[in-house]
C-alpha cells in the first residue's frame, strides 16, 4: 500500500533491524505507522533501498538522511547527545521538541538506547538494579512479538497495535500543543495580596467554543512559562457547570480550599483542601475566594 503523508514523501515500506527488538525501534516504527499504513520488514537494507526515499530505514544502515527517510543514529560520535531512532523520526514528523517536553519517558529511552543501563541509572540517580524493576510484561510481550517475525503487515495484530500506539502518541502530543496554544491566547496571571504575602494564580476564562481540558493545558503552560516556583493555584472553567474550578498548583501548601466549604456559591471542596468548585463567574469574586482560601 502506498500512502502519502502530510509530513513528506510517499513511503511504500519500513525497514528496521532483525534480531532483538527494543523500545526505540519499536516506537519509531509505530510513529511512522501513524502516518503511513505500510508493511514493516525486519532485515538489513540494501544500497538501493537506502537511496530510495520511498523506503524508510530505521535504526540500521548507519545513515541519517531525513530527506531519504533514513533514520539511524549508530554512526553518531560516542559523545553525541543521546539520540535514538525514535528521536530522529519524531524530528521528521515535527513533534520532537514537544514530545520531549510532554513525555518524560522519551529522554530516558534515548539514554538507555545510547548509553546503556549503567550510565542511565547513574544519570537518573538510581541503583542499576532499579532499571530492571521498570520493566513491564507489556513491554516484554510486545517486543518479543515484534522480534519474532521478519515482516509485519496491515491487519495483523502486532501491526495494528503498533499503529494504535503510534497514533495515540502523535495525537496526544499534537492535541496538547493545540490546547496550550488556545490557552496562551486568553490566559492571565493574577497577583493577589501585598508585599511578602503576594501570591500568583493562573487563570483561564470561559471561551466559546470551550477549550478542551483547559486545566491540563494551563498546567503545561505554567511549566512552559517557567512559573512553576511562583504559581500556587489555577482557576479554570468547570467542565461540569457554568462556574469555575480552583486547584492547587503542584499541591502548593499555600492554598487550602477547605476554607471555602461554608461559602454558599462554593458547591464542592475536597476534604484534603486541594480543589474546589464554585458557581461564581465574576473575576472579582473569584479573587476574593482565592484570598479566603489562603492557608
């Protein structure tokens, strides 16, 4: 099957290395499958295939040539920043930076593939034995099933699961970036209080159409703005009502929303004090409620 993707040239097949399968080649294939519904061959590529832009060669071939869809990293210098085949494919798809920001597992995958378990454990600040404790039966079963066959084709269980994984990953990253972009157009940073008692709260107003999971997009925007150490709470449209939700940011001890439990327009406060919901929609009153919620 020949499928043209919005990300570049038509690709007719994917080639990756034979033998044992690892997270980087498995996921690199999965991401490409989200763009191209083609078969995967697990074997060495020939020179003609390496020169053919319609053949994607992953984690083998000793060539990184995105224009020819060759994505190998093994020829990089020993001291090169940890970069695996998945890194290179995500760069091609145009979501590498966002994936590294949103998916903390990516950098660990790069380190493990390029530096091995010992150096990765040192980098993470954990014992070498801890690395094995991170393994899951899901990983083992999927990698073995992928490695067991020389070819994988559309309609087969392993191929379909890989496409689902790649599609979910790409959609998650792109959708989160889209939500963050929407939030960035309307977000406000409130400064409440005076002097040493001043606090900062991130706010997203209700919009039409509403921003999907505005609170999640706002939380990531706070990180992107570098305000993780300053913001103590978030205020965002309540997805179940016409008012707003109020939540501690990073479980800040500065706020205790239990302090709002007796206020009539506040219809929910968690008994741990980290979240509240109010029917109030007036900004001035929301700021008053936040001041009352100070621990």
